[in-house]
C-alpha cells in the first residue's frame, strides 16, 4: 500500500523545490521519504499515515516543554482572539524584553525579531555599526542562519578569508568574514595579533549544535572574551540553539562568560516565530530609531508569538526543570552508548542540558575535523532502523538532538530499547 507520506512528497516536489521549505527536512543525506507530520503531543508526533514517532527534533529546539503544551496552546488561543498583529507596540513585548534581560543578565536591552537568521544578521550589522569596522570572525561548522556574510566557509591560504558556501553570495561579502577552527584558541590569538584592530565582531555558538553537538572548551571561549576586550571587538554568542536549552541562562551561564551581544531564538518563541538579539544599552542605542543602524520588521514582537514564548519561558522556570531535563538527556545518551558497546559498534554520545549528540566514532569529537570523520553510512543505517522502530532522530549525522520535558522514563527506555535493536542490525 502506498504511504500518504510518499503521495504528499511526490506532490510537494511539484510545487516546492525539493518538496520542503527548509533543506534538512528533505532526508537528502539519509535517503528515503520525509515524514509529513499531521499532529503532535508531548514527546510524540504522528505522520500522514497516522504512525506515531518519539520526536527528538522538537522543531529543531523550540519544543522544550513538549508539543502542544496545554498552557502554551491556551495562551496562543487567548492572544489570537485579541487580534493577530497590530504593527504598534504591545504590553506583551515589554514584559518579554524585561524577562529576557532578567534571565540573561549580559543583556540590558533586546530587540525582538521573527527568526534566528534575522537576529544574527541584525546583530552583525549592529556590531559593524558600533565599531565602524567590517571584519567578522566565525568558526567552521557553526551556523548562524543564512545571511549573506555568514554563509561562508574557510578559504584556502594563510589569511583564512572566507569563501561563500552558497551560490548567490558575492565574494565581496565573503571577503569580510574570516572563518577559523572551532576550539583552536591559538589560531584565534594569531589572527587577532594580525588583524585584531579591524575586527567588528566574533560570533560563535558557545555550545555548537550545527555540526552535531560540540561544546566549546572553556579556554577557547575565555581566550575569545579576552581578545575581544583587548582589541575592542564585540563578542556575540549565538545562543539561538543553546539559549534556554542547555541551562536557564544559556551557555553563557554554564561557562560564566558574558558576551557583548547575545542572539536568541527557538525556545523563546515556544514554537512560534520569535527571536531576539540583545546587548548593553550603550550598544543597543545605536539601533534605529535612536541610532544610525537600521533594523525593522512587520511581524516583530507579534502578540500571538510572544504569548507562546512568554508562556514557555514561564514553564522552563519551574523548580528543577533543567536539572530533570539534563539528567534525562544524559541518561538517554549513556543508555544509547551502552547499547552500542554491547553490540560492538564504534560509537559514543554526549549531552549538554537538553541537547545531545550521537557520534559514529570511537571517541567524542573535539573539533570540526574530528566530527567529519564520523561514519556517515553507519549513522544512516541507524537512523532508518530507529525510524522504522518509531523513533525520529534528526535526518543527518551532523545535527544535534533535542529532548523535551515530556520525554519521561518510559519514553527514554523505549528509545534505548530501539537503539539496542538498531545497533544489532549494524553489526
Ligand atoms: N543560529 C543558530 C545557532 C541556529 O541553530 C539557527 C537555526 N538552526 C539559526 C541561527 C537560524 O535560525 P532560524 O532558522 O530561525 O533562522
């Protein structure tokens, strides 16, 4: 019998490039037909054949309190009844800005936007506007959305000026971005010694989640902090993924390092489009309407989205929320690791807060180059065995996974059992 997923995918490919509205959804690297999701609740979602999966994508991070949490749904319904969008300020935006600055104390002010891409792009423009410098430093394997000057990979040659990773990005833009190696403090020092007085901003995922899960070393982030201070560059932590995911105050609270700018998204919208960037008032005053750095948005601070975000932010502040989430995520990573060991499959796993990484390699990778050595074919086979068993992992060997507060003991145990059987098929 033909699956409704196959039928929808066939139709989707006629009306939408690749059949999807964001590339990784297309199963290009793992092969097969993407599942078309019809509904979700708690730790589960259901596909177009009404087949249930334990979900470890969680909308790529936002669904931290579980899907369709009754309190979030209620807040959204009530907000929707009061009107969908006004294009004029609301009390909800004030409350949300106050709450974000209270929970992430390195920010004195925030501006709300609608996507992580927009937030990172705006933060870079602000950093350039404030410093009067053009050069940006990013790190190989970190993703900051698809703004032109961030779609850049390391170039060849000494200067490590970037090359575009996408057609349509002018080389002239890429020239202003340098791409260095993640977790290489020495290379960063050498680079600052050479060009430090031209650097507007260093942007980093302090716990990287876009080359699988790869936490920064404390020394790497501290070196970055010290160099930015010394050379007058702004340090931007992109916490779109790690914010309210690895800890209540984000990765910056785990490491005890305060960036100059913070970029947020995902969890702060609770599944609707809210993202934000923030900094000191002295930096933020350079933004329009006060200052000369332009930035705007028709749906920025949308009242329905803010209602979902604020309710989610309230729920994650329940006592013990992150302790329980972290423990549950760590238990799952350890359980999957044990299952691999029993089966004799070279594999390891790691987690930070509610994020995890599964690596088809004997040791936990410490940098991008080590990450790229993971056995992709083994991951793909494991991914499909898990999918067949009703466990939906990110469809790529190089993405992190996300656990929600609704993934209880029974759900985690079912996942570990499925992994044990999946590894057995890989032997
Ligand atoms: N920064 C990071 C660290 C991200 O993980 C993402 C999205 N995965 C973005 C920025 C871009 O966010 P969005 O997809 O909402 O534009």
